C-alpha cells in the first residue's frame, strides 16, 4: 500500500516564502495483505503510524468499516490494540485525510507528505513506521520499520509479516 499526499505547501525558507512541494518530505509505503484461506474471512482493520523518541506518535492512516450506519465501525477500532493505546483513542473518527475503508487482499500503495493529513515534518533522527492489522475472527499482527532520517538522503526499509500482513516497504525522500 502506498500513500502519496500531494499539493502545494508554502514554507518559509531564508526569510522568503517558496513552494515546498519540490522539496516536500514524503514517505511512500507499500503494504501487502495476503489472501488467507480461512472459513470466514473479514477484511482487516489497519492502522499506520509514525513514532519518534521524545515525540507523540502520529496516525497516518486508519482503514476500518467507514460505511457502517451511525459510525458503528469505530466500535472495533480498539481491536487494533497497539495503535489504539499509542494514539488511536485520542482521535475522532472518521478523520479527514486519515480514515478510509478496509482493503481487499493485494498490494496497496500509499504516500504521505509532511504537512498533509497526519504526517509531521521529519526532523533528523530515528523513526519507526508501524503498521498493525487486526481481523474479526482472525489474527492480529504488527510490523515495525525503523529508519534514520538525516533531512536530505532518501532511505528505505522493508519487512515481512507472518500472517495478517505480507511484505511492507518504506521509501522516505524529499
């Protein structure tokens, strides 16, 4: 799955205002949801968030059943336990630019750009991008992608889940 948030952001650089789109910090993410051979399959609820030591975790994306009447899909968000404890319970859902519907098995691409949705500006340091999936009548899994951001050099990280998540790849760049 890959999130790409685009648009024109204005940044103050050197005392003047310039469009930051050309130098925007972006995280491109690819997440695979495996096809599971089970008697009762439900699409997983998925949360994606970013952590940096000394800073509050920031939710980048949450997939859940957004079409349930009276916003009843939010009732099950607490089953995405690590995310719920880290940052989810403090939010209001649906959240503009963050909430979306659950996804079918396959590869999904997302792109996040600093200053859009929940994506913070990345200052140099060590980060962890976390993806958690939880499925009704199924399992729960967390994949963590640590990466170091120096402010200019592109970085990549990848991992593979064991059951609920497949291959996950991150590319962070300006």
